C-alpha cells in the first residue's frame, strides 16, 4: 500500500496533480487548508481513494469533518488538520505567531492525549507547514505523529513544497518518506 499525504495546498492544485502523477498512490490523504483543491484532485483521479479533512481556512467544507478516524492496513489513524490542537504565542515585537518551547510541549501533550483517547496508532496533521515525524511509545504499542508540511508551490510559499509518503509492506511494516517537489510548476 502506497499512500501520499498532502496538506496546506492553499490553492495550488497543480503541484498536487504533479505529485499524484509521479507517485501513482493507492490512496491520498489530504490534511486541510485547501479542501476545494482536494475535491478537484479527487475529480482528476477518481480511481484513487481519497480521505480529506477541513483545515482552519476551509470555511465551506460541504459536510467535511475536521477530524476523522479511519483504519488502514490494520492501523487506526487520526486524520486532522490540527489548527485547534496546536499552540502558538503572539510575538508583539514581530507581530506574528510563533511556537515557543512551552507551546511545543503543550501541543505534543494535546496530540498524545488525542491518540490515547482514540486508541490510535498514527496521527496525521498539517497546519504548521513544517514536516516532521515523531515515534513515541504509548502503553503497549508504538505510535506515530506525522506532519507532511505544505505542498504549496506558489510564489509566496516559504521553502520548497513537501509531502509525505507512507508505505506498508505485505507484513504491515511501515516506511515513512518526506519528498520535496524540486521543479516550479
């Protein structure tokens, strides 16, 4: 099973199309902030199963949820954007939001609580535009938290667009990969 994980497209459907054409996934997971982009992607690739959630800027999700629980390859997933669980502090000097060390600890506690409350194995979220993966030991099992970063490739985007690939082999082993889109579309 080959799953492409996308988030935070903010209107950039072309880069998502490019990624799906290159990866040829069995499934796409979209983590919000561009729910209309995800719908358009689903129409372009109707044979690829898609799971999507709304993000913080998705005002009209047409019935979409902001958090979903799904089972894939015998693993329980929490799929969400994360904007209601990730802590930030407003910096008066720079007039922008930033994550302090205290915010990061609070966010991690929030995410671990969600995993525990839902007996999940894997939590996927977007929102921060920063790719990361964290493996943590919960009671009796290993759990994963993953953010694929932002797939947005517009002129205003910070850095190269990035996405995640999750692969399950026939034994259920997991392989996580982050990939950058090198070319400007």
